[in-house]
């Protein structure tokens, strides 16, 4: 059987490093990475899983809010990734949302965002870094079997990085929170009714030297293979 194709979304220009690291992880675990950029949503492309990567803030008009901070948006990318997420939801593809991908997944399910997290942090730093200096508190139990995060990461706490300014406020329909930081800011959302529908607020592609972080990419490739076998 051919390798399952995993779509990796990103902007028209830039963000080369994160997208290449995601592609490296996907290829290492037996997937075939497919880089998608604005405009590609109009093409008839076939893929078996999706990774929506991080980047600029999400435009607040998408969740019916007024801008609260100086704009730094990418409207074309928003359109691409919303189309890809909705397609993945419709076809029940495995999907991993990273940082803004996590936020867009929440919006596509009717959720909202905090536009600026700085005033909401008390126990965590506002420093943005690829280093795992922040704490993830896992709120789901692995024994239940309905949380991808808990199954992969286990009990208790884990170390993560932080490169975001926005974060999840109201959680979208059908999604549950399975991880928070020390300030109670949402770090993980999942849909327990799906095999693999997961959003993480950190950047696991910068933490590939950690087994738990690599497991996120291993798992999406595994479920993409299952999907591929069902449709081929």
C-alpha cells in the first residue's frame, strides 16, 4: 500500500522551518507530506489526514468579535485552513491542529478566542520560546480510552513550549478540554467521538527530540493509514 498523504497547511510565504519539521516527522512515521498554501483549497487534492500548522493570529471577524489588538492577520491563509478543516470534519479525516490550527479548529466548531493572553497569565511567563519551559496539566485519564492526549502522554504534567498570543475562550461544539496550563488557559481540545481530532496550543514540531511529542505525529499517520485502507 502507498504511504498515506498528510496535508500540511501554511502561509503563501514563510514558516518554512515549522512546516519542514512537521513534514520530517510525518515522513519518518510512514506518511507522505503534502504542503498546502492559499489557493490550493480550490484544487482537487486527495489526502488522508491533515496537520494545520501555527502562524499569525486568527482574524476575529471569523468568530464575530471586534479586534482588540493591532492586526496581524492572514486572510488568505484563514480561508485555506477553514476550508481544509471543514473538509476534514466532513470526511472524518484525522486532524492535528497546532497553535493557530488549534484555534481555527475551535472556531470551525463555533468556539471563540481570547485575543490577548498577557493579562490572563499569573503563574506562567509571557515569554515566547520554542523551549519546553511551560507546564501542561493533563486533565483526562488514559484509562477511559477517549482521550488521544491522555493515551499518548499519560497522567499528570508534561513540558511544552509557547509561541502564541491568542488562546481558546469558549470551546466549540463537540470538543472537550483535556489539557490546561498553570493559569487554566486551554492547551488541548479533542473530539472524543472521533478517532483523531486534536488541537494543541504548543508547537510539538520543535520538540521532536521528546518521545511524547513525536507520538502526536506517529498517531496521526497511524489513523491516516486506517482511513486510507477504508477508502482505497
